[in-house]
C-alpha cells in the first residue's frame, strides 16, 4: 500500500497524463485504484468529459457506467462548472437506467495539480469526499442541494431588477442599472448584493419579460436623495440568449422594479448559465477604467496624450480589437503592452502573449498545425491566436505589416468577424474514441455540432501594431474583419511632449545637443516622415555615452561632429526614402532653439 502522500501524488500525475492524452494513462489509473481500493479493474470505469457542459451531458450519456460498476471516475475539463457537470451526470445515468445510478461511488476529478478529486457520490447521493481513493468508501452524505447548487454568498441580498432598456436614467447593459430609492427594497441594495437584471416586456427580442444578466454590485451611487440610485457591477454575466422569466417561474409578487429573490431561484438561473460561484462571474470590461489605464501607461514611463489613451479605452469597451498605427519608434508596442498589463490588473485576462509578425507567417503560426509528438503521433499544435484563447491571454502581434495578412489570419477571418468556424484540424477525444474537429466560437455563438470549441471570451482582445508607411495594407483586409478593429494612430511627439520626455530621462547632459534634438522635432521637412520618440531617445543615450567616453579619454567634446555622427547612425536611416536634398546639418541644428515655432532642417550639399 502506498502512503497517503504518495497515493495523492500518483493520482494527480496519472490524471494529468490522462488529460493530456498520454497512452496507457487510463489503464494506470484503473490498476492503481484496483490495488489501493480493492476494486476489480473490470468494475472501474474512466470517462473523460471536455469542452463544456453541453458536450459533457451528451458524452456522459455514453459513458462506461452500467449496473455492477463499483467505481466510476469522471475526468472533467477545468472550465466545466462542477455543479452543472454533476447534474448532467445524474440526469444521464437516470435517463438510461430508468432509476438510480448504479451501486458504487462516482468520483469526479479535474486535471489540476494537487486538487484532483473534488466530489464523490455514493448511490446517487452527493458526499464530501477525501482526495484519497481508498477513503471514498468512508464518507458522510450531505444534503444534495448543498453539493449541487451554486455556492451563493451568505449575508448578502439577492434582487431581481427590471429594466426598460432605455438609457435615460444612465443604464448601461452589463455596467450599471438604476433603481428607485423611493421604495423599501431600493433603500436596502448595497455593495456585495447579487442582482439579476431583467428586461421588461416589449423591450426584449423574445417579446416577453426576460433575464438578460446576473451580476454582483461593486458599488452603489445615490444619484439624488429620494428618487433613484445606480448599481455598478464588479462582476457580470450576460445571458446570451436572454432567458424568459416564464421558464424560471416568475418570482415577482408585486409590480415593484426591484424585488427580493430566494437563493434557490438564483441557483437555478446560475445553473443554466453554467456558473458555480458568484466569484466565477466575468469581470466586466468597464473594470478597465481611464484612470487605471493612464496610471499604468505613466508608470511604464510612457508619455501620451490622455485623449489617445481615452480613444483606446473607448474602442476596447465598445468591443473592438485594437490596431495601433504610426511611425517607427512612436511607442506602439510599449503602449500595447501597457494596455494589456492594465487589463490583467483589472482581472480581464491573464498574462499577455506577445509575438512579432514575419514575412513567412501562415495560418500555421496564428491558428495552428499538426506536429509530431515524441511518440511519433500527429497532434494539433495551437498557433498564437488559439493558444491565447485557450489560456485567456490578450494577444499582441507586433509589426503585423511584415506578414501577408490574408495568409496569416486564414480561418480567423470568419471567427473575428463574429461567426463560429470549424478548423481543418482535430483533437483526439477518448470518450468517443476518435478525433473530433476543432472550432473557434465567438461570444454569443453556438459551437458547430460535433466539435471541440475554442471560445473567444467577450473580454478577449487582439492588439496589433502597424507602421504608418504600410497603412495601405489596411485595404487588403476584408471589410468584415476591419470592422472588428479600431485603427488608432500613435503620433510622433510634439515639441511640448518631447520636452516632457527629456525631463523624465534627464536629457543628453549638454544644452546644445538638447536644443538641437528639439529643433529636429519641430522641423517642417520632417513632417513627411515624423520621427518616433524611441529614435530620438537612441540619440540622447548615445550622445550621453559619447560625452562619458571623452571624459575617460581626456579629449574635448566636439559638439557638432559628435552630433553629426549620431544623427547619421540613428536618424538618417529613417529618412533614406525621402528626397536626397534633405540633409542633417548638425551645426545649423545647434542654433538657438525657437520659441516653440517649427523650422526647416537647413539644407546642405
């Protein structure tokens, strides 16, 4: 017999192997349980459920459970809500056996290290189970409602709030709703309460009163003393499609706009939405505020106009992906990283995934392709976009202009345009014993039948950068795809912004060099090819080191010659496609700085 710790580690290892499709993992689990729990291997069933609760329900109907089975293990996907999955298992077994589940416990597990066994069932009754297999026979039954119902918070109130769909009172779906404070119920709403938002008859597509979402109140704002207040959500799940109240047994006992609900009713709704805990409700996109985004950008040492950052935020909140355009060195990539980091801090995503487009990119890089595994089996290997969807990471594609957009995006055209698409790739499904096609499913869309969906979450965003000299590539993108992006120009810094940047980095250490670079920023002839701040900062750092080298060597600084060499190294390459008459004359640039007016770069022969 293994020690308890060794048994736990072994179970976890085998379950992870099974989830990853390792050959023989199922047999290892059966052999281990047979030895440790004294159960015949022939009486052990192992079933894998992946890809969401609807597929779980369908596949478990064909599971290996049958009369005489002493132990059944259901390995659930990490994304499957526990309560809904258990519910589907019971219904499936009862429907096929016409009675209760077979004698013997059902052990539910997920492939999470050190957290595998979550729940066991004995003769159809939920039980709190030890993680050790041998202990599942010695458990204490609990009330099924406690095990199967979502865990609703105690000490908070549950409300049904009716909304007309009009924004006259400041309502924004999924963000905030107003309610009357002239009635007792309205006076009792507070932060932490759960509100079920419903649309009144005539304002919903179904033509009847429907539930449109459920959320947790993050804060309450009283608009006036005796009329109404606003409830802002810090978590909110949009019901897509809306659920008619008649299907849930309308809980209203009066015509008030806000009425109390009981926990059982809310649990039923959350079960329909496949949500187990209130903490599992999504964070609304509005959690990313302008103040937090500006603060994040500033903390990264970036200097952009607040209006630019506001444009980015407005596009994100309106459901758009972001395309940042501008001259090389304007800070597009740094801005994209700051945006994604702020989104992570707001709880909208995990770590950012950054990649750079190349000329040889194909859909294999973005969507995925088949690759040989160590055991010489062909398996689907996700590309950057699919991997980002699987890991809930915002994706940044830097310099998309380097890639052939049509060839690189491939099947993503359809998905990013709002329609589900089936990929020409398959993943092995042990439940059905064969490979199953993969699909990419946008928010609000149903996955194609018989596919394993990779879902695009409502808060997921793709950020791409594009050099302005390649803006004509925008016209090579389909209109349907282009509508999913907001093209936002990141301009070269104006003189005032450049002065702020110079103050933040301390300048070159010599006023004549600082003045010359500032004059370069404001020149008329550079208007055809603005220089990004990164290019000019390269000049600043280089000149600073040149001055240090002169000190080490004991040689005098030649301001004009040293500046001329620096400009030739960093600035001239950016101007190579402009007229040959445009010259960079360091001596002229070091003339007295204008009082804010721009000047032309002096020509030279």
